C-alpha cells in the first residue's frame, strides 16, 4: 500500500531537520546514534535525506541565501540592476548533486547493512600499532590499547576500551568522527587528537590540530582548539594547556609529567616496556614527579626516580622492582 501524501510530508520534514543537525560543525554521539537508527528504519528516510542533503550542498542555493542576506535581491533596484539568477544556478547544481544522491539511495535502500564496516583492533603490550581506517583516518595505538570501529555512509564511530590512541582524522563535510570511552566522548570532523584512558574514570584529551568537542555527560561539555587539552575524572576537571607539536610525545618514546604521580608514570612505561615495572610499596605510586622522561628507556626513568625521591630499583628475571 502506498504511503499517503501527508506521510511523505512528515518524512520530508524529519529529513530536513536531520540535514540541518548533521551539517552543524559539531554534534554529540547521542545525536549520531539517533540519526543512525532513524535512517535505517525505512528506505524512504534514505531517499528523502539524500534529496535534502543534495540541496543543502548546492553552491547555488548558498549563493542565493547570501545574496538575499546582503540585500542584493532588493526589488527596489530591479529596474537598474541585473539581478543574478541564483535560483536557476541553484537548481542546476542541485541536478548534479541529485545524481549522486540517487546512487546513495539505491545503495542504501538495497543493502544498507552491507555498507556498514565494523572491525576490532588491539595492540600488544610493549608495542605500538598503526591502523589506516577505510575512510583514510590514521590511528596510532599504544601498547595494550583496544578499540572497535564502526563506519557507515553517514557516521564514523570508535569505541575505545583501553589504552591510549592518537587519531589523525580524515576531514569530511558530512560524517563526523566520534570516539566513545564509556564515561565520555569526543567528536570532530577532521583533526588530530589524543585520548588516554588512564583508569576506569579518568580520561585525558589533547588536541594537536583542529577543534574537538568533549562530552563527559551530565551536561558537561567543552570545545578544545589545537594546543589545548583536558583531564576529566573522579568528579574533577583539569585544563591542560601548552600542547605542542603535531603528535603526542609517547609516539617518540617520551612522557611529559606535570606534577604527575609515580603510578601514572609507571603505567605509561608498562605500555611499551618488555619488562613491567612494579612498586614494592603501593604508597610509592602517590609520589609526584615533574619533567620529561624517556619512557622507551625504562632503566633511565628508574634511575631518575631513584634520584628524585631517594629510591632504589632492581631488575629481576621478568620485571623491574622500585622500592624505598
């Protein structure tokens, strides 16, 4: 049975609203998931969304809107000024976009699930891993990191389960790129940033290029430009400024500590070290350290810790032990 005209009107209204929401610079993970569910419900949703998205991307339509906003279409000057036919240009460009949209509709209508790409990735302890995602985004995973990736024609989503990962995201006009960590999420269009899952609650985000939106739930949301970072966890928020370079130091084997706990520094060393470092006394983990440490050389770091806090370390068969 064919749908009634008012049903198509309702679908078109929803599609137009979704085009507006999905083309905003940043949106949170819940919006992306909601859109994912809506567009998969009915092939008519795909068709209507594709039509409106094609119109949205029409350069001619944007020119018409800009001209109207600037007063270029003022009827009082119609006799003296040749008014550009922006509407005609918009619809000519729309026809080209519509052809692409039609291909999108056919593909999704007849095999939407087949267009969804899902994969799991893991890096072994003591080694980093480079991953090139199908959309062209580049990912560097620290030792012990694990993540799941889901790509659709309208969304790019990563679920980070553990470890630290640096993302160099390929820019796209339509699809945002979202990383979910359980307690928070980061959303971008195209940028370079690093996420560290320190523990069950604490997340550290540093931005090296572009702009990211960090959502920690309960209405807590921040927008971070390049050169900035944030640490969220345990009910506390700490701003991290002075983020330098185009990638995090751990990729080159370094860690910059700023009143960081020994436990945190040891955790970072253990991601890349063949032999784990253990603390003979758990209380040692609360000692603070500041400085730049070459975590790719654990014995050099242990020597530094020993000098800073008057400690001792020894190498055993399968581990390093740090003690008083």
